[in-house]
DNA sequence: CGGGCGCGAGATCGAAACGGTATTGGACGC
DNA sequence: GCGTCCAATACCGTTTCGATCTCGCGCCCG
C-alpha cells in the first residue's frame, strides 16, 4: 500500500469515475486503474463495483474510505504541525 | 512522503538509533538514513538531532510523531475494517 | 439492428525511486 | 593515537511507477 494509492482511491470514490479522478490528480487514467486494482488485490477485497457508467463504492470500500481519509488527514496535520510551526509561539490548536 | 518513510521515522524515534531501527524493520541501515533525510528535506525541518550516540527527537519531530503514528494506525484500522470483515455480521467494534 | 461513443483495463516502454553492499567521515573511550 | 561505533555517502542492480497506445465491453442513438 502506498500514499498514492490512498489518494487515488479517495479521488475515485469521490468522483465515481476513474478518468475524472485522474484528471483531478493530474495523472493519466491507466495508473489510477492499476493502483486501484493493486489496492484491492492487497486487501483481498473489491472496493468498487465497475459499471458501464463508472465506479461505484461497495460496502467494503465505504468502510475503507473512512480510514483512508483519516490517514491522509493525519499526514496533512503532521505536515502542518511541523511546517507551520516555524517561528510560531505556543501550540497550534 | 511515503508510508515507508513514516514507518522508518517512527521506528527510529522509538529506538533512538538508525541501525537498531533498521534491524527491527528488516532493512539495511543506509535506506533508513536516506529516507529520514528525505523526510526532513520535504518537511523543511530537522526532526532529529544527530548525536555520536544515535538520534534524538527534536521538538518538531515529537510533534510529527503523533500524526505519523495516527496515520499508520488509521491505515491498519482501515485494513482491518476491510480484511477482517469478510463474513462478519454487523459492525466491527 | 448496427455503428459510434464512453468507460475501465491491458500491454509496452522509458524514467525515476528504492534497497543493498561497500566505504567514508566524525566523535567518544581506552 | 588507535580502535570502535555511529550516521552519512557513493555506486549499482532491481523494481516500481507513470505515460502512451490499444483493446474489450455496454449503452445510447440513429
């Protein structure tokens, strides 16, 4: 599992569309498809249902989405706690 | 930033020693040193103080450690929420 | 009912990242 | 001053990643 996979997963979950998610992420579509599949393979469980219209989140995907967002959010907070604390006095929140 | 970097960072923070952390992670010492430096470089801030005895966490490192652990923990929880839910009835937890 | 379209997936290739081994530089202890 | 222990660097082979091109499959439209 990689952070890119988590970013891809969240984007596709939000867009319901690999191509649109790829555009938002500024990458091509095939890498997103491949990483998504690799993620499902690693988890041993399908996260999306492939429809002719795009991707729809399955229940396991919805469960995973919560934690994927939490992880990415924690990383952003950690980055902020280090980066924005340069010269800051006291606690950040 | 990568998940490996977070794992390496937490291990070194806990061991206070790159070599020991590397042994625990079953990798060689240079990759750990390199990834740690890359992480500091990306954050634009030193996380450790290099001493002749090993590595000591600096205040920014301590702040970051909290979120690094949170991110890794969230990923583990997400993995569990998907993996262990195979055939499980009702909520986990 | 057949052609066109939009979607994700697969194949292939070049580039970038990663880890391992070998080695260096620096500080403490004897 | 020499040996030792530490992290850091150099270099190399392998792996992984992303971009481009192409295919297969359903659906909509004519």
